[in-house]
C-alpha cells in the first residue's frame, strides 16, 4: 500500500511542476526581432499568430528576460494627426480560424530597457500568454537587416 501512495505522490508532484503550453491550435509564423539603433535600449518583435482552433483567443501578455519591461504595443493616431506608440492592455484578439499580424508600424511586442544588445543572427526567447490556449515558448531570431514588408509566411518559429 505504501508503494501506491509513493507512486501517487510522485505522479502528483510531476503534474504540478509541468509548464503550461499553448494548445496546438495556435501557431507563430515568420517571427523576427530587432533593436532600434546601434546603442539601442529598446527593441520589438513581429510575427503572425495563426489560430487553427474553433474558438476565438487573445494574446494577453508576453514575458521575457531580455528586457526590464515587455509590453504589447500598437501605433495609434492622436486627435492632432500624430502617430503615437502605446501599450495595449487588453491584448490582441485572434479569431478562430484567423490570423493576427504583429508588424512594424502596427501591433508589436515592445522590449524596453534591453538587458543586452540584440545581435543580428542571435535568438531571443519569449513566452506568449494566451487567454484560452495558455503559455507558449517561442524562440525568435534577431534580424537587424530585415525590411518592413518582408514577411514571407514561410516558416514556423514555435518550439
């Protein structure tokens, strides 16, 4: 009987220490990150979120140790016609069967207070937090040479 209790305790301990991952209905495509300028203290990540599931979801947060602050941002036009970057506290909706693009000049992940420079060809690790699908770890290549309209829809950056 003590063997069964030990086995149950071991299984319970294993289940409570497993990380949460987004379900397979969410895919990240064409991800890249870049910093702004040579001595950059800020950077951004861009990618497409594909929702192959049958229910709407929402990217509600991003976590990473590459910067002191990581936020979901967008560009909005103010009343006087000036484009301003601002945090999106409610996150980005991704409709069932749909896609949401994070791209330059629009929605993106913002890294403020970089802990180290973004070096071209290196990768950064982030965790995307979805309202329904949970957490998803993504490795994103740093591409400092990429042009704004170069999204190719050709590769999957998920782990």
